[in-house]
């Protein structure tokens, strides 16, 4: 297995360095910028992107949102089992 060093370039196509279950919050941003978000149980999800857009969308079960996301709101989010990859 290769060991990454400080000269390794992170990009949108490299594997995630951080993975975390998300508890949506109207006040707190994500602990890191997510490069993609995976939704296990579909519903509505409201989030902010790195471009400072606020988006609300309805997604099905087992759906991946390929966007750089900084915050997922509790108000306006009914989807569950949300995992952020960054």
C-alpha cells in the first residue's frame, strides 16, 4: 500500500481523505468541505455549496450528490443516513 506524503495533490478524482456521518444543523457548517454527499434514505435535503448557493432538492434512496457542500440544514432536510466525503 502506498503512503501519501505532503507532496500528494488532492483533486476531485482522488479518494476521500475525510468521511463523516452528518447531523444536519441550521447553525453549524460541516467539519470539512464535502466533495460529495451520499444519502442512504431519500427525501428532501437543503444545503450550501462552496459557491455560496443554498439548494433544496428531493433525492431518492442511495443517492450521491456530486457537489462541494459546506453545510447541510436540519430545517428543510428529511433525508437521513447522510455521509459526507471530503
